[in-house]
C-alpha cells in the first residue's frame, strides 16, 4: 500500500461523497443549508478521516481512532440519508443507503484488520 488512494474504503467513500453532494443539491432550496449542508459534511468527513488516519498509520492507535471517526461520520451520513429518504422519496436516497451500509461493513472489517494485524 503506497497511498490512502490504494484503500478500497477511501475510494468508495470518495465516490459516495460525490453522489451525496449531487443528491443534496436536488433538495428544496430551504434544505440546501440545513439538511443538505449537514449530509455533505458528514459524507466528506468519512473520506477525510480515512485519509487523516492513514497519515498517522505509523501510530496504530491514532490510525484506529481516525478510522472509528470515519465510521461515526458514516453512521451520521446514514442517519441523514434516512431522513432525506423519508422526507423526499423522489431523490432515491435508498440506493445510497445501501451503498453506505456496505461501506460501513468494509470499514468495520478494516478497523478489525488494523487492530489485529497492523504492524
């Protein structure tokens, strides 16, 4: 692994953040700065915490801490997507919910890997 860009979890988080951004811009104007801003920040936080953790990978506990932060941001993003899905079913947030569920599982497994097998 030469870079955080080699991590599948990073690449998926980045792709999904772009999808979240796109969906959030379709929200009604009054939601752009409330729900829209919050979901954009939480989705981008997932990838950013993976990157920051990777940057601290030399210190295993720091790496784990930032991966846990990434997972927490992912859960926040899921919560926001669930609300958007209930309020605006036309936006098809369910597709992203399914993707974030899969990413959450991958991130959880990666955290377990780092805890057990990281040098």
